C-alpha cells in the first residue's frame, strides 16, 4: 500500500516503497523497490529487489528528463506505531538498476504531489507534516532542481492539502485538486481546484 509505480524509458516499471501490516496493526514500511519487465502480450516478470536509501510510503515519484526517477517525501519507519515524515529525496538510475544519490528536502511531507515541470524541475507540493497519526496538512511547495540536485522553496498552494492530485497543463501551469485537510487528524476533504504557476 502507498507505494509508487513509475514507467521507465524502456517501458519497464519501477515499484518503490509502500507498506504492509503485521499482526493487524503494525505497519512495516519498505525500503525496497522492484522493476517489472513489461512484455507486450505476455505476462511480465518482476526483477530483483533494489534497496532504497530510505524506508518510505505515501511518497511521490517523478520521471526526470534524463530517465532517472525521483522519489520524494512520504513517511518512514522510525516509529513503527506512528510513522514520521521522511525528510529526503533519492534518485533511481535505470541504466545502473540502482538508487545512486539522495539528499534532504526542506519539509518532510506525507502524501505530496511530485510532478515534473516543462523546464525539467520537479514540483513537490503540499502534503502533511507531523506524524501519520497526527498529520497537519501544509500548502508549502518546493522545487527540485535535477542539475544542482537541491531543493528550494517556491510559491505555496492557496489551500493546504495532502493526498491530492496534480496534472501538468499544456501552458506549463499545474492543476491541483482534491486531497484532505488536517490539523491533527484528516477530517475534511478539499473540494476545490487551483492553478499553481511556475
């Protein structure tokens, strides 16, 4: 649950992170990814398990212009009973079949939108800070620069939200909608849409 699935340039898929539950209540957050070998008209097959730098679930993923996959945010397994935001990003290089580099986010975020923009940078928008059991949704956004491999704060969303969706529009802006708002527990769905300007 709460893993990401990304299509790689060769058509294969990268399935990364997520969690399972032991004893009916204890989440075990994965620090592994797997590639799936897609073959048209045939059953595909999973490749070997690839270790990630961090455990994460409820993170976001974006395919970069150079074919690498960025994973960002999510919740980690530092407290199995109350997962905490993961304050990092990492890159998967499909040509090597490994995660090659990682670095810090400015905000740890659970359930953010992670979306590549037309200029190659990646928007990491909204999400929830605090712990998974006491989440606080945020409107802040940051941009990942694949050249410098750093993030920087950028313009915020109009509405704090987590678990929302985002799509890149033809004019380069981003349509953001839905999700939930929270101040300690997710109580209200967000029914609004907004446009984020790069």
